[in-house]
C-alpha cells in the first residue's frame, strides 16, 4: 500500500480538479487519496475490500466515510468515481490493463456513463485503451509518477492529452493537445532541451516546442532545440557537433579537456554506463554529450553542462 500510495503533491493536484464534487474512492486503501480529496470535495467516500487498510484509512482521514465494498459493485450515486487499480500481481509489476486489480477494462465498463477518474501506470499503452476522455500524465520534480484517465464530463472541451509538471518547490504547469503544434524545420539552434518526461509520455513534444519557440532535432526524436531556454528548464549549450562514433567522440572530448561527462541518449542504441569507460576521460572539464539520431545518422552534440535549471 505504501509503495503505491500517491505522492501528496500529485494527489493534491488531482483533488483541485474535483473541487466541490462528491467523490467516492472505490480503491481507497490506506487513504492517501482521501486525505487530499477531503480538502476540496464536498463529500468524500472511501471503500476497499481490505478491512485492515480500511481501518487505517478511517484513522488517517476522519472526515471521510469508509466502507467495505467491491470496486466492481457500484454502491454510491451522484459521485465522481476515483479508482487506483493495483499494478502489482504476485509481487511483480504489470502493465497489462487486463491484469490490474480490478481489471481496467472491467472497471471502465462497470462505471460507463459515470464521471470517472482512474490512476494508471504511465507505461500503459494509452492507444490500446481506446479511452474517449482525457489522459493526463503527471510528473513531480522531473520524475513521471502516473497517468490518469478522466472521463469526458470531467475534461476541458477537446482535450484528450494533458501533461502536468509539478514541483515540490514551486508552481506547476500543464499543456494539452488543444494548443498549436506547428513548429519549423531548421538546423539545430544554440541550445538542446530535453523536455520533461510527462510531456514526452503524453505525446505533446511538438505542442511544448510551439509554446516556447523551439523545434525538433528530428521529427521522430523528443529532443528539442532553439536559441532560448524556457524558464526553469535545463538547457544544454551546443559547443561541438560530430558524427557519433566512440573513436571520434573520445578524440573530441580529449581535445576539449573533458574529465567528467553527463550522457543523454535518444534514438540510438547506446548504454551510457557501457560507453563512459570507453571514452577514457582524463581532463579537468565537466561537459555533457547528447547522442541522438538525425534522419538516419547518429550524431553527438558536445555541450556545456548546465549547473541548474535556468530561471
């Protein structure tokens, strides 16, 4: 239960989307979601089949009403249903929607026509779900935490994909597929930007690029480039561009006095842990290398290592 408990910032964000509603968490477990909902919802109900966890939920969230009930047997009316199917079976994590507990397809069928919110692993195949509402992918402090399915009655008009980027030290932001995604095709700019994982997983790389005046290094690769860096984002200033080969990269890094190296890879079959010792770094300078593919060619961009996110 603790392993699957939602981070408080993520739960609070979801609760803000349900302000003033009556909400029933049908897989409430120990009450992590109930605690956040109790601060925003008009009524909070929780149910679970595990009586031990229910007692913990009642202790953790006194404001909630809890009951022992099967998530697949509706027992409330006029409520938003919130569910978090267990993603571990026999101690092993599963990404098969039908193997979740309760099974995701069955859960969707049981509550068809109801306002429904389902928390899922971000690794699920979204397209295979044939979900007709919104899929929101949320990250916290740079790590993708979950995907969340929102039924059509709970979404903004036209939104089917949303990326929400949260921070434990500052405000968060969101982007959806209703924003423009037209971006230019140009040579690499001054900087390379690796978008937040929520943006990538939600399929909103082009939308994010259009918002910030960026463009892609390659249409099929998530790395972005431009002449400015969005606020709060780490930007990698390009120093050198070479074809990717271990020999060429080793020679260039030696010439540039590189002694420590951050390695970023997309679109090329390279394991940074295997590559690093082969580069024989002996210098005094900290650099970064972005290894990727442009069209069919492997390319390495040697960059300045950003100290922190730009402000």
